[in-house]
């Protein structure tokens, strides 16, 4: 028996394993691991559960990547982000 799964993302995400950071306006930085990435969003893993503000920056310093984003879903310590 096969299952049919409908993809709802606007664009394909690519699996990655990159060190990143979530930067809050004037409030500090939380390190994270970027697990997948697309032109419209990303999924990141955090070391612990935290409460995020409504808007923040995802930074991947190695790639000189900075995007303003917001959380759209969370599952334990993995968070789905949409770029603004």
C-alpha cells in the first residue's frame, strides 16, 4: 500500500546541514542548525525550546546569508521559518 503525500510548499526545499543563528533586534543571538533551505523559507533545529518574537533574522555567516523571517510551525525543537 502506498501513501500519496501532497506537497504544499511554494518552492522545493533542499536538505542542508549548516550552522546558523537567530538574531533578535537588540536582544541577542540563539545558535541553530539549518536543516533545509529554499528561496521562501527554512527549517532549523534549536538546542532547546525557546519562545521567539514575531519577527527575527536568520543568519548563516559562512554563506553571508541574512533573511528576516517568522516562525510558521514548530515541532519540539525544530522550527519552520518563512522569509518575509
